[in-house]
C-alpha cells in the first residue's frame, strides 16, 4: 500500500514549489520597495493590498473547497466543476460591474479620494484571481502538477519582473502614487497569465447550470466564506485600520502611514511561516479529503500534525535566532524599529498553522458552520483589540492581537473537534516541540549576545541551538515507522 504521508510531502513539494519560489522572489521586492520607498509610501501600498486580501476571500465563494468535496461524492465530476465555475464567474462579474459604477465613492470611503483608478485596479486583480481559482483547482484535483506549477510560476515571474522595472525605471519620489498605480497594473497583468494558462478549461465549459447542485454546494461553502472573511480580518484588518485609528488618536497622517509601512515590512519577515503554510495547504486539502474513506485516516492526520508542528516551530527558530541576517531584507534601517514584533507574529502564525491543520474536522464532517463561528469570534476579538489599543500602543497592539486571536481559535477548534469529530492529537508532542522552540528563543533573548549586530560567535551559538532542535525531533520521530498504521 502506498504511503499517504509520503504522498502528502510529495504533493506539498510539487504544488508548493512555485508558491515558495514565488514568495521568496517577492521577498526580493521587500528590499526593493523599502530601499526606494519611505515607510509612509510603503504603508499606502500595504493598505491597498490589505483590501485585496479581503476581496480574494469573498469572490470565490468558498467554491474551491466545495469543489474538492463534491468531486469525491458525485459521479458527474464535470457538472461539479461547471456549476462551481459558473457561480463564481457570475458573482465576480457582478462585483466588478458595481465597482466600476461606484469607484469614486469607494475610493472616498477608504481614504484615497484622488485615486479611483486604485479601486478599479484592485477590482480587476481580485476578479481575475477569483475566476481562475476553479480552473486552477481543477488542475490540482486532476494531479496535473506540471501545468499548475508552470502557470502559477509564470504569473509570479511576470509580476516580479514588472515590479523591478517599475521601481527602477518609473518610481519618482515626488510622485509615488503613480508608481503604486503601475504596481497594481503589473499585478493585473500577472493575474491574466492564469487566464491564458487555463484557457482550455474556459472554452471547454458548457454553460448548463444545475441550480439544485449549485444551491447544495453554496450551502456547504457559504460558512467557509464567512470563516475565511472573518479569518482575513484577523490577518489583515490591523494594516487597514491602523492609519485611521492612529490619526484619530492625534498622530499626523504621514507618521500614521509610516507606522503601517514599518509594521507591514516587519510582518513580511514573519510570513516565512505563511509561505510554508500556503504551499502545504495546496496539497493538504485534497489530500485530507482523499483520506476520508481510509479506515486509518485519523492516525494519518495525527502523524501529519506531529510533523507539521515540528516544521513550523523550526521555521520560528530559524528566523528569530537569525533576525540579524533576515532584517537586511528590509534595506532601510528606518523600518528596523519594528523588528520586535517579528517573534510575536511568528508564534501567532505557528498557532494559525495548527488551527488550519485542525480545521479539517469540520470540513470532513460537513459542519462548516463551526469554522464560521470560530472565525467570527476571532474577528470580534481582533476588532476590539485593534480599535481600542492601536491608538495607545501602535503596531504592538496589532501584533499581540494577532497572537491572542490565533491562540484562541486554535484552542476553540481543538475543543470543538474533540466533541464533534474526534482526532486524538498527541498534545504532549505539541507541547514539547513548541515549548523547546520558545525556550531556545528565550535563552538567546536573555543572554542577548552582541545585541543588534551579527557576529560569528552569535551565529554559531544560535544555529547550534537550531541543530539541537532538529536532532531532538529526528530522535523522537525517526524510530516510528511511517505507514498508514502509524500512531
């Protein structure tokens, strides 16, 4: 019998490679942006992409997850794809039309009254990405990894290449808004690569709509949309509301935008965990659904979680113990004042990863409403903490809000999962892997060897601790044979 865990690792590598490479290439945009842009201009760009994050959750209507679930349940797989695709195309087209009609009003509302072109560009980006989400999901479902990876990678390369041209050739510090508009257009063109790459799926669609199936899928997916939208509040709301809340607290607009820019740049360092998560999620969702009929599925899920926790904690250590190296991705030391939030955000993303892994219980059981409840609860806490404390503690409040919310969601999901779809995770291993990682970080923080600068002895000491962590995980996990009957 084939090893499902090896299959998951292989698919994570295949589907995640373009994502990982792309995000790493995007990392090279961070020094590019921060070298050329002062924090206040980078803050504007961060706010705009914060709105993109919200909309890209809303427009696909959760149909990707519904698609993966229903193709494993329905005989007519083409009909499942067709209904998913037509639903998303219809909703996204209506959204874009409304944005075109009210672009000026929307730009006034979000604080950019002189730039309605920003709003139209954002709408184009999210509409194209939503419409291509189902064809790209179909490639994943068909295990067409090569084509999926090529399309995804080409879109990333186009975006990166155009950004380099814009920043080097078109950026004018006296007119930064023009460069920001060009960056948005570059993203539109990059997203269009997916349309070209999946044109076969587009032209093969027969425009026959099964309303009953569509309603059934929407009933399943709608709670996921609510959960995703509430989840993106936890992830992105801080950057969207930080500037208005700081201005309301008496800070100047320029300084408030600079705070957003500093926080956003430092958040990028914490997103190394998120890069891993994104790659993992591409493979994990279809993998978990494919294991649903395996009698040993819970044992597989437990083993996957063991490795996952160890991996994300290793990323946490790798970044925090080498922050004097990673900080140079942010070329302008004006941004370095925010580096203290990086460990907080990394731990937050560890909790997020565990929560995402646990979320399979309500997707497999069809009780997606619980995902919505958890996310709405987290969003409520996020809003309260950010609204109340950002004017007082600035971006520190945003960082701590992120950690608190993801910790609460992780615990809530675990407790509900044990009640409605029990998977007996190894909590001792969770505690050991996470506890040792945090302990190693605290040791280096207390010793504070050669503060604020890179030295070889500091590098050696910190990375010996990382090797010690890897050795511990290897010792614990290696003796256990990885099969479908693992514990």
